[in-house]
């Protein structure tokens, strides 16, 4: 997040009286660093419109965790 965008967000939150949110965001920035390069995307669609999911390009299987599975990703 640029400093300019951060300042704009801070002013907006302060003008709405949302000081707890503002302090939380400031604390997060101090902890993570001011010059972090991250990008977020949001997707939106009309949930009332019919939708048929396209077929996956690769097969996807869902199964329960087994004892022999590596558990590193759960930590």
C-alpha cells in the first residue's frame, strides 16, 4: 500500500470515528512494514444469474487426511 493511499484510508477511518480499526491497521503496518508489496483482487458476480462451472483442466480429487500425509501445511 502506498503512503498516499494509507494516509487517505487513515483520514477516512478517522473521519468516520473508526479509531479501533485505524489503530489496528497502524499496528499491522508497523508489524509488517510500510513498504510491503502485496496485491489483492476481489471478484464479483450476480448470484441470481444461473452459473455452470467450467470443467477443470486437471482432475481434482478430494479425500480425507491420512496418517501418512505430511502435516507441515497444517502448522
